C-alpha cells in the first residue's frame, strides 16, 4: 500500500505529530497479528459518508479504511553528500510515495531551533535543497550513461537525454522535478527515474496551542502558504501538541474538545485526508447488513481491479458491479428506493470506479 513520509528538520514537532498518529492509530484493533514497523503509523481515514451509510444500513459492523504514514528521521544539512545519517535519510525518502514536510511555525524560547531562529522558508529550503542535490546526482549519472547512445541517434536514448537535460536545468535552478513540465510520454521517463523531488508533497505548518483557532495570525504560516502556492502544494495547519492530546480521547470526547476550541476538524484528520488525496487515492464502499465498509483504491482503476482489493476471487470471477453513487443512495434513503429510482447501475469490466461509489460485486466462484 502507498505511504506518505513525514519529514522535517529536528525540533519542528515531527515526533510529536507522529506520536499523535500512532496514538490515534488503528493498528491495535485491526492488525492484531501483524508486525508493524515502528516507523509506520496506521490511521483510520475519517469519512463522514461512512457514518451516514451506517445510519442508513444499520449493519452489525462498520469498518473504515486506513492509511499509512512513515516517520522519516534524521534530515541534516549535507544529507545529499552522505553526511551524518544523510544517505539513510535519502533512501528512506526514496521508499515513500509522497512527502509531508513538517515546518516549525510556533515560537518557543525553550525549544532550540537548529539554526537558532524560526524561519520556515529557510527550513523548507534546507530540506528541498538536499533532495534537489540528490536528484541532480541521479540525473547527471544517468546522463553519462545514455549520452553515447543518444549521440548515435538511438531514439529512446535521445528522448531520455532530452528529459534528463530539462530536469538538470530545473534542478540546477533549485527547482524540484515536480515543477518542470513534461509531456505525457516524457512523464513516463521521469517516473522511471524515481526522483525524490518528483514525489507529491505537502507542507504541515506546526503552530502553537494559542494559534490553532486563528492560524493565519501567524506570520510564519502566511509565509509557508505563499511558498507552497508557488509550487501548487497544499498547506495543512496543525498544532502537534494538541493533536497528541486529542489522539488520547475517544470519539465523543474528541468532538467536545474540538467544539470547545471552535474548530470543525482536527489538524490530523485534515492531514490524513490531504495525504490520501495527494496520493491519488479515493474510497468506495460496500454496504451490507453484516458490514458497511470503506475501501481504498487508486483513482483510475476499473471495476474488476477494485473488486480484487476485497479478494482476488472477486477479481478473477468478476461478472458485474452493482453500483450506486453515495449521493444517489442517500437521496433515495434506502437501497430499494435507489433501485426503484433507477439509480443502481450494472457496471461491467470497463467501468472506472469513482470516489463514493457504493458497490455490490457479482462474481463467479
Ligand atoms: P522533532 O525533532 O521534529 O521530532 O520534534 P519534537 O516532536 O520532538 O518536538 C520538539 C519539541 O517541540 C518538543 O519539546 C515538543 O514538545 C515541542 N513541540 C512540538 N510541537 C509543538 C507545538 O505544537 N507547540 C509547542 N509549544 N511545542 C511543540
């Protein structure tokens, strides 16, 4: 499954946030026999639709879908030169599918900042530069390898060399690979390079307890937002300290706590949703009397593959996907009414599953 890595300079609140993630985590309940890497935190994906479907169907059990975060410790200046734990850090980043970069926006004189003062843009650039330098090395090495073939006018090599040159120009200009535009064909080549700066990225602005109700009053948050806007990246504001406290509460207490603070949704819940969609993930539902359940799929997959997420037999013996959109089902009030309204479709093998589909798979065993 896909995972988002949590990175950031020391003392920005990564461990605090990751602690909140594992506290809130689903592992104890849903993975009793699994050995879970201590650096992986599995959380439930908050989804109000699941609650509504539960009200509608009244099943015996409701099962949310989950999402994995990976804690990536140890970024230091000079990582790309292999300093300190640098190489290890980069290889851990290589293994994740998206990056959530935690940026310190809270002031606290008792907590040292690595460079002595709070400057979120400098912090972001320290990390991004290490990733850019590592990619520059990957790209340069690759160029040396394809250069000869490209000079001999080998078609594939010429195409790759073009892509590499373009990447190199951007990286030398301190631009992440994701900021360079490529055609669809070229994107396939870029993908094959597994660059660190082509991974989808979002920023997590960590603010103080006092600022959580009005984060825009924090100048650092404004700066991070402006920076992120330039690369079309999202910013999620959290107070890691508060998230840590919330994670210890049960659902009811949590709602009261948030209501007291005057916020609709916890920062962590926002982060989970944002990371999920950053990775191109979406949710479909199954809704039976036994169980109402949310399932994660990658946007773009077809019905049989989606069935395969539940069980390989469902994919192999796939016949039809009886499908109704969440909105149509809720509007109808019951599954039977949705059928009467003609809203339940029989979809075949070529159907591209959509976020919010409620599906009953028919299959041969
Ligand atoms: P890491 O090195 O990035 O993992 O940072 P930590 O999570 O260990 O946090 C460093 C220090 O900052 C700890 O003393 C935390 O309690 C504190 N800290 C983290 N998040 C917040 C926050 O939102 N508000 C305040 N006031 N302190 C925080």
